[in-house]
């Protein structure tokens, strides 16, 4: 017993202590820094501040943001997730222009910014955001009408005379293009808008000036119309490509929020979209989007999620998009097959289609040696039909089920 010694954290190497501290949240890290001088120094290690998530910390004010930025955030920050005061009874200014300028200077490697319930109407333009951002995700936020505009004078009011990286790049346009990653000064490649009611066709039109935008995800953006989407589609013009010509991935989904008129924005895809390779449709936008998917000549991947589909609806749409290489169903309810009453002169195309898919499915079963599954389950039958219809396409079914009617 005399040789027994009480060991404490002072005997641990600093690398191990940093690994232990990495499991703590932001509030716990700040409190841990008050233990002693050594812990205070360890807590400020930038390896602990690469991913900062403040969405679970309710009531974060601008004062707390300033404290975190001055004492902890630095060049190690890669991803920042913030929760605003839009739904808070406290209210007040959350993201100020001066704080965003300081964030740009002190965190030059910030790549992703996620804002939840944030009122951005006090910011005249997105140019106030750090120019190093590659991913911007807005959920439940409020936007000003000109937030995504790239007018020549949009940078100067936001930055004023304060020194910043963006301001230092203005005298040399070529250098600015290299550093920011695009001639427009916006290097954002992925934009996610989730439940942003203030996002309209005007905002969508402003995105056509973003040179590097390749992924656009619109979820529950109820004010985007088919005409707005059609006007932003990439197409040939006299001066070359116009619209969102760099866009490779587009997601449109309406999950059924009450009180808003359904715009069926995915009908805007009917005019075609050059270069669009991946399309994701969800909720009430699946039906209109499937009708227009055949006009997307460069489409290789299609994802359908949170909707109700019939086997015949899927097969008819896939007959027109034979170039698909991946077809994914995510949380889809499939309707069981029902035999409608036959009318003379009708149903011949449907019977022929069912007979062709049935023969192809039977051939596949003989080759594989598998037994035929239950005929009331449309998912295995749909898998066989799609495998025969799209032989080079990868099929993915995730959390799908069969809708059972009480009738």
C-alpha cells in the first residue's frame, strides 16, 4: 500500500487530454477552461474548435458570440452551426456586420455555415458572410429581398472602411477571383434552404450569378413557382449558357405543410435543364417532377422520397429516362396493385406493359433460381420490372413500405 499513488489528470499527456476534451460540448469546454491554467490553455487548442455546434445551446446572444470569437475560435474552425433568436422572446440582434467581419479575419478556413431560426433581414447582402464558405445551410430563417444579389456596390456598404480579406482583394480583380474561387466573389458550392418561407423566385433568379453553385436543395420553399424555376434553368442563348449553368444537383421537396398553396415548382423542369445530372424529388413535388424528368437529357441519378407512388406510375416515368444509372426510393409508400374495371378499347398499353415486365421478371427468376415472392407486395415486383427496364441502373430501396387501404 505504501507504493500506491493517487493518479490524477496532471499525469496524462496533453494529446490524450485533448482527445478527452473533444467529447465535450461548447458550454462544457468553456467551463473546463476555468479549472486551472493548464486546462485553460488546452481548451484553446484549435483541434477542439474545428466543428462548433451551438444549435443545442438556447439563448446564445451576440455577446456570447463575441466572447467565443475573441477567446476560442480561430484558424482551426471548419464548420459553424448557430441557432438564432427568431423564435426567442428575447429577440435582439444576433449576427452583426462587425462580428461577421471579425469572423472572416480570424477564421480564414471556415467552409460550412449552418444557421437555424436566424433573422438575416438586418444584413443587406450575403457578401458579408465569410468569402471562404463552400456550404451555406439556412433552416427556418428570414431573408431580405436582395440577400443573394451580387451588385457591384453590395460589398462596400457591408464592409465599409474596416480592413478585411475581402476589402484587400478589391483593388486586384484577378487576385480576388483566385482567392475567393469565382469572379463573383462567392465561392459557395452547395446551398441548402429548408423551410425558408421568404425565399422567392427573386432570390432564385439572383443565384444565377453565382459561378460555383453546383448543388441546390430547396425543401419547403413554398413561394418558388414553376415559372421561377423555368427562368433559372440552364439553357443555350446567343452568348452561351445562361441560368444556373454550373448546377449538377437539384432537390425540390414539399412535405405537406398546411396553409400554403401548392406551386408545383418541379413543373418548371419541363423546359429542360442542361448539365443537371442528379435530381431529388420529395413529397408533393414527386408527381409533377416525374412528368418532366424525361426532358432532362443529362440526368443520371434520381431520388424519390417521402411520397406515395404506384408501381405503374414509376414504370411509366422510367420508360422515358432510360439513361438513369441510379434510382433511389427513400421512405416511399407503395400502393398495392389494383385491377380496375376493363373498358373496351382501353388498357391495351397497360396490359402489354405488364406482360413485358412479367416475362422479363420470370426470366430473371429462372436465372437466379429464386422463388416468386408474394404477389400482393409491389416492392419485389417493382424491383424485377425496373431491373428489366433499366439493366444498367442501380436500385436502392430505403425504409419503404406498402400502403394498406382499409377498403
